[in-house]
C-alpha cells in the first residue's frame, strides 16, 4: 500500500515503546484546579463567575469574547477561589480562574444527555461545538467552531483527521484511536454532515500498525472515510505537511487550510466534537501521556483540565531518578518546565520526564555551511539564512526570505552539527514581528 511522505524532515528515535501499551486510565484532580483564560489561539476568554461562587462541572466559567476565542469550562464542581495570575507551561504568569474542588463532581443538568444530532441543523452543530469550548487538541489550539465554519462549506473537499502523532514519546492519540474508535468515527460523520462535498481521510504514521489495522477494519463499510498510512517521519503531523502529502496543495502562513478545501482536525478534537454534539459533554478532560526514562510508571491518563502536573507525576509513583529535564508536550515542540504546580490545559498532550538534558549539554559552534538544515526543512526554507537575519533582528529581511512561514518544527536545530539555536531564534523574531504588527493595528 502507498505510504505518504514528504521532502525533508528528520527521523528521531520515537521512544513510543515506553507508554504505547498503557491503556487510558482516569485519575482525579487534587484540591485546587487552575483554568487559564487563554488556552487557545485568539482573544482570551472573559470570566463570567466571581470569587466565592459555586460552580458545576460542565459550566462555562469564562466566555469567548471575540470571533476567534473559546469558552473555558469548569471540569469539577466547587468554589471559585480566585481570579488572578498563575504560572502556565510557557513559564509566563497568565490570567486564570482558580477553583477549589469539592470532590463531588456534580455536573450541569444537560451533561451527558443523548441528542438526536443526526437531525440537527449545521448551525446547531456548530453552536454546540462552540459552546463546548473545543479547540485544536493536537497543540495548536485554534477554536474548532471557527475552523468548522469556513466561508464556503461546499468548497471543502477533504476532512483530514490527524492521527500522525509524529512527536517522539507521545502516545495519547494512539491510545484514543485504539480505545475510542467508535466515538472517533461518529465524530467524523458529524463533520461529514457539515461538509456534504467532502470525504474524510484518517492519516496515521506506520509506526502505529495496530491503529492502522484497527481503523481500517472499523471503517470498512464507510464509503466516505479512507485510511492513509504515512511514512514515519517528523513532522508528518504538521497541518501544512499533511495537506501537501495528502492533497498536493500548499498552505502558506497567511492562509487557512479551508482556502485549499481542507479542514484538519486532530483525533482528540474529533472525539471531543462527538461528545459535545451527541452527548452535551463539553471539553473538560484531556488524555495526557506521562513518559520518559525518569518516571516510575509511564501512563496515558484521562485527566480533568485544570489538574496540576504534580498530580499526574504522583499518580505515576513519582520519579525513578531525579529528572534533568521535564517537558510539557513532545521534545521537538514542547516547552521545558521548571515547576509542576501548573495546570493541564486543553492543548496539553504529554509530560516527558528525562534523566538527561541532551540540549543543554550542547554549546553552539560557528556554522560550517554544511546545508543539513536546508535538507531537513520540510517546507523548503533556508534556516541558515533565516538565522543570520534573526540574530541581528533584521525583521524586514527575515520576512523577505519567508521566515514567517517557519512552522517552528525544530528539524533544522535537530540536524545542525554546530548546535546553533536556530528554531529558538526564529520563535523569538517571529514573536517580535507579530507584536509589532499588533501594536501597529491597535494604533
Ligand atoms: S523550524 Fe522552521 S526553518 Fe527550521 S526546519 Fe522547521 S520550518 Fe524549517
Ligand atoms: S546545519 Fe548548522 S552548521 Fe550546517 S548550514 Fe545549517 S546552521 Fe550551518
């Protein structure tokens, strides 16, 4: 069978063996949960509860306040303890709602009802997705209601379900594909209801043969759902790479997938859409892989959003050896953590606990012009040149050489024998350019 692939990319050791056989296990949060108001791309949500107020699991505690924004939902019942700034996974203090858990887990009335959703209008389906606070759960955090409301729904030809999970160590999507395939397929059918001219493609890397075979069997009678095996290569799961390999169309930084007739959703997002539309269950839980050679018992946990990372580590029996590095997310695109008192958010995917910090051992040396970074870049950029402009903060030339198209995938940094901090510098200059543009737009 044809395996889809792309030019460039890298082959890091995937280390999925550590947690891939761990079935999803539910764990409960501790006494305090933290809900950042911004767990998505777009405007932060606005609190609609006050200190001292009692809330229920499934209740909206912060409302989206712009077109590109998302509701934040309480995952427990309890009392609003504070609305103030707390540390998040990026190391920044951000506005949060803090809830004292009453450990009763009382839900809003309509939670887990059975809906006649096959007869719902498209508007009703989109409204339920919006109310449920669903965002791209693969890490991007783009609000799902906006993604599923393109200007011209009839122009959508492909619904791509991203089951690549190409980041090393991560196994939460893999477990979902094995354990929640009925919900996944039902979620895909809801999307097919919204996009009448589309077919769905579930894209899975070939290092997950069980998931490929399982979903092939489960979709055998589904004429509008195909399975696409992908060659295992990082970053196969990036939205732009997937669209290119599956449809041969190019999406640049200024475009949306819908501009080329595609909607791309991560497997967890599709299951969340099913739960919201079919059962009135908003996004209050997340599957998170806890893995790495420093953790005692690796796991794939189903956790309530707002739960602190420390709770996850405790549920794994703590550390086997003192970790030198803990990463929120995968090692390629995740962020290093210095504190476990921070919450699982909608976009959390993993906690990778490592006994060695390979990166900090590397001291950069001068570029030897080997061109490996150019060969590794999946979208054909020249990282060596981007780095030249990023180092001197030459924003104009960085933009001219298409620096804003950089997906921050880390392939160039990984390939560089001189250990140049390429991706890090691209993130920095891109942030500066975006802030400058925002400042200009705000007058
Ligand atoms: S981080 Fe940017 S420049 Fe480097 S390989 Fe990825 S897309 Fe290319
Ligand atoms: S991989 Fe590193 S050393 Fe080689 S050209 Fe790129 S920046 Fe220079």
